[in-house]
């Protein structure tokens, strides 16, 4: 076992693991959050820091548009559409109720402007134009949304439309929204920046509704996304992400910056959703610190290999291994490697072999468990090398 001190962090995404309260004598308690459901994730450390009713079915309102964004960005990446391409505005898109970009059937609107209209203005008309442009029809696009949700593991989500207006059966959960949000940031770094735009208006349309409803973009310079939503049934909702610079954690604009994601669903007002989300983010940054245990592609352990072209194999992760712990407890971390024995070649690059258990204090509570991968492939030894190791293994 080894002890580690805090240092810079890097993005590391596998699957979410909740912080175990039993791992620490006094785990930080989240503040009172006036919302039906909320979730705070340390994206850098890949841990849930605070949660309430994250598997309860909720109406997503305009948070639905995050899945529409995902499919539009995927179409851009696959060259099915491009940013400068223009799309028509159908009667259906033009007559969409709720928030609007104010486009009409006389217009041919560039895809990039429709994206800004959807993301910044939360325009239901822009969203419908994009859905029809990518899916051919609204119905087919909704099928694509549900298919993508299943691929991402959003098993508690069902979409009925691309914009988020109230419709029977249109629902999701805070947990599923976190999966979508992190995939959106991870899979489309070239496009996610649209969610940080504060103001936008398509030339020739009314100046009304030209301001991003994510008011945290205006009050907190570390916030750079993602989306707000509101319907009478859903209440006021927000998904916000921030990346901050902290001592020994690197600059916010560098890979070492620490990213948190806050999801707040079902608050009572625009002001309340912003205040409660800000409260969660601030608490997460002060109550917890991020600790980098190993760099990306750094060998966590180099165990002996039998019958291989090399006598050892390097096991680690292709991303930095990071954990979030209550502030002031970094020195209490311990790690332990669990792996099969003996290790017999061959081993392929990226092959999973064992895991790294991260524990806190003197107890046996596991804070997180990270799978270890082969960092450099090891082929089989020649016939004589294999025979010699077979004898040695038999003796051992």
C-alpha cells in the first residue's frame, strides 16, 4: 500500500461511483437545496458528491434539448450536415409554442444559427427545424433520441418530442441527465462551447429573448454551460457545469482544472434554480478536494509475467486516476491493487487486468475502485521460453 499527497487533476470518466460516507469519520453534508431532485458530480474525479431522488421520474422541459444537441452534433461529426448548410423552416417549426428564435417559412437558416437559437434562446422553432433537418421528420428524430438514450445507458428516459414541451410519457431522471451531459461534453468538445454564449439573435428577428437563461453565465465566470428548462409541470430546472482553478490543481483553462456538474430539478422560480445550483457548485468546490493518484498512462503496478516476451507488464489507466475527498483528508488515502496471479502472456493493449482500490483512513471502506488496463502489450515468448516458465510455474 502507498500514501499520496494532493496534486493536479485530469479528466477521468468511467462509470459513476458515489462517495462512501462510511469511508470518512465526518463526510461533508450538502446544504439544504430547495428542489425536488438534485445531483452534484465531480466530473474530474468521476464521483457523485451529493444527491437527492436522482432516480425519480421528472419532466425535463427544455433540458430535452441536450439530447437534440447530441444528435445534431453527431450529424455534424459524421458530415451528414455542416454548420454553414441552410435548412428550411417548416410550418410545424414556425408555429411551435413556447420559447422561440422567431424564424419563419420564408427563411433558409444556417445550421450554426439554428444551434445558437436552440441553445442560447432555447427556441422551440429552431429545435424543430434541426430535428426535421437531421431526422427527416419529427417522428423519426424522436425515435433517434430514444435509440441514443438506450446506447448511452439512459434506461429511465423516454422522449416524446425534441424540444421538451409537456407530453404524456416524456420523462427522465437526474441520473440519466448527468450521463447525457457528461457524454455531451466528452464526445463533442468542439461544439459544446455554444452553451457558454450569453447573447444571440438571428439577424432580422426581434431582439426579445436574446439572452441565455442560464444566469450563472453572467454571475460566475467559471460556469460554461449547459442548459435551463421550465414548464408548469417541470418547474424551473438547470444543469450547470463549472471549471475552476484551485491551489495545486492547475489553471482552469488547462487539463488540470477541476470540473463539477450540478443538476437541479423542480425549483419554484428562475432565481431559485440559479441560487440553488450556485449553492451546490460552491459547496462542492469547498467541501471536497481532488487528488490525482496517477498520471495518464503511468504504471500503477508492474507485476511479473510468465511465458511472455517481456518479464513484466505495465498496468494503469489511459486517463489520470483522480479521486475527490473531503477537504483536508488527502493524506489519509491508501491504495491497494487486486489482480489475478499468476499472470500468463499474452496481454493485449487496453486489456483489463485487475483493479485499483482506493481507501480512506485506517478502515477497509473502499472509496472508489478503478479497473486497470494493460499499457504495453506483451506477446507470448518463444517455445523454449514458454517451456522454461511452465517448469518454473510447476515448481512454484
